[in-house]
């Protein structure tokens, strides 16, 4: 009989938790629930927004030898992922009747993601009209 009373005492002791234990468990469950809710909410809200691609020239144009490097970044401000993002750089120098083009291909950009690259020209882009734009993308 003493074995059964010892077993029941152990079970009762296991069932009883201190206030700090119950409080920390409740807070942990609340935080986990909030995180799951926020993830699902963001996924649902951004799910219907198409990709919004924005190109910016981040830094100064750098010259190395006879080449001019134009760094850029493209950001997806929308919700959906964009695949095969095509970025085009065009340089037109009308005085010398020069036109140069470059193309960059970015495999994919998730919503809120940013990718960087650089265009390389043989003429100084500051002496002409430089256009850097997103030409196309695919939906996954």
C-alpha cells in the first residue's frame, strides 16, 4: 500500500506547478500564438499584391581604367515573388552619337527582397543620359 500512496503523491506533485512556471508557460504560448497570427496575416495580406519592382542607383559611378561601373539595386516592394527579373541599362551620349546597352537577369525576388548589381560602360555615363529600368519579370 505504501507504493500506491507514493505513486499518487508523485502524480499530485507533478500536477502542481508554481505560479512563475504557469506564468512563463502562458507568456510563451501567447507569444507563439501572436507570431503565428502575424505570419499568417502578412502572408494573406501580401499574397494578393503583385510584384512592384523599383530600381535605384545606390552609389557613385566608379571608373577603373577605361570602364565605368554603375552600381544599382532592384527591390520588390510587392507581395508576390518575381522570377527572371530583367533590368536594362541604357546610355545615350548625343554629342558623340553613342548608344550603349546592358542587361542584367535576376533569378527571383521575393516580396521585400533586394538584389544588387552593376552595369559596365566604356563611356562616361555622366556625359550622357543614363536610363536604368526593369523591363520584365515572370510570376512563379
